[in-house]
């Protein structure tokens, strides 16, 4: 986070404290060089790879960071098969699970992630013809009556997070134990930035099936109503919100959620 607060590198805090065995970052070649240099200056072991990642299979440089070279190399080796062009879903799920464990994610959350791979990318149910945004699928699966803000993983683009994995549920005990410890580290490291981070993660959030998201203010009642909305932004005042998020924020106060798509947007009340 900027704008008076330096952004907290929560993954580095977790790694340095021994909460995580390794970090994996996908970046452009230029960014990757700077990232690798920064972590090496901190005394970490760093290895890299190149390959297509994400839903759209765009080429990235992958940076693996750990406290010792063996753990960094193990994370890289776990992902190497996933960089192959054509991998059957069962193999993809297996290697994704291996990578998740090498990165220290809770086993139940890794299992939920691999189950979504087997279901098919962007599929809410097995056999669905239509696909939706993968964040929507994961949030739909994880949603509970009172989602815990410490597991809000939907603001990664804004660098606002305690966890970088997709929780199996927004009240998962294993994930919460990890997030609570990361929050404690953040508060000890930089109390002012930790306060800003907590404030932003606790805002109610609407997420559409296309992946647009907006912070909302709610009028409480039998069925909560959105009375104001804004596109999430990083702490840097110069950072522009995502255009799709701005469009959603403009439409939300005027329309019921049911009018904003099929399937309708999710309302995740992280302030509950």
C-alpha cells in the first residue's frame, strides 16, 4: 500500500517467519528481474522459469523464492509439467496439487482447487456448457453466511491480501489459522499499513460472473440493498481502477443484483 503507507509484502513476511515454504510469482521478464534482485538482497534463494500460465496461457517469467535453494527448486519442479501445452485435466489437477503443497497452502484448499480443475475451467457445475470467471467459481464454492474478511482473496490485483490462495470456504479453519498469523506479523511489522489493509479487506464486495468487482455500502434489511459502490483500487493514488470494475460500480446502486447477469453477481459481506 502506498499513499503514505508502504505496501506490506505479506508473502515475504510469511516466508521469513517460516509460515510458508516458498513463494511463486508470475511476472514480465523486466518485473521478474527486479523481483528476483529484491528477494536475493534479503537473503532468499531465488530460481526462475519461463512458460505460459493462467487461463489465457500468456507467457510469463515465473519467480520461485524460498529460504533455501532446495525448496525454491522443488516449487519450480512441481510447476514444470503445468507449463506443457497439452496436459489432460487429471494430470493438471495432480501437478497443481503438488505445486499448492510446495507453496504451503492448506490441503483442503488445494483439494478444492484441484476439484475445480477436474470440473473444467470456469464451470460452476460438472457438465455446464457455459463458463464464468474462475474467481467467481472459487468464491461461489467458498461462500458462507458470514465470510471471514481475513480470507478475502479477491483483491490480489490491488495487492490487498493476507492469503494468496483460494480458500475452500471463507471460514476454513486451517486457512484462518494461517491468515491470523500473517495478520499478526503485519501488525508487528507496520501497524499503520496493517490497519489500512484490514479496513479494505473488510468492505462488502460484489463479484460478477465476468470477474468485475466493486466495494459496496449496504442498506441492511431482510435483503441487503446496495446504496453506493466504488471500484477497488490499490493504495497508490496514481493507480487506476479496472475499467470493468468502474462500469460495475456505476450500475450497482441503480439495479438489483438479479438484474446484473445470469448467474447473478455474488454479494460477499466481509464486514459481517
